[in-house]
C-alpha cells in the first residue's frame, strides 16, 4: 500500500522515515519530496509498505506520532484519475 506522510519536520531525512516504519515490518521505499530549486524538502513523503495489513497498522500507530518536533500525518495515498500504476511500481 502506498502511504502519504505529511507535516514532516525539516530535520527529518529518509533514514528517519525508514526507521520508524521498519519497526512495523518491511518498507519497500520511502521518498521525501524535494522543494524545487532548493536543498530543503517540502515536508511530505511517500512510503510503500508491501503488505496492506502492515500498512494499515502503520497508519494506526504512526499517524499523530511526533518526529523531531512535528506531529506526522500518515494516510493511504489517494488514487488519482488518469494515473496508471502505483508510486512503488513507478519507482521499482
């Protein structure tokens, strides 16, 4: 399942996300989205958890978790009309 993680503190790096999600099982991919033309991130990421049950567990346990001073929002990534495939398939 593809997850959308928002409200990420500027000090968070990809390894931080992989660490908190990996405590709940395998994480296939985690990607912080960069801000155009800068070295900072936009404050959101996509995380792919291959097992839907573990992804739902991750949402339940990590939504609202405070990471480096900010409360994370974790939710299933919304499907968009006209977009074929998933985030993970596009990146794997």
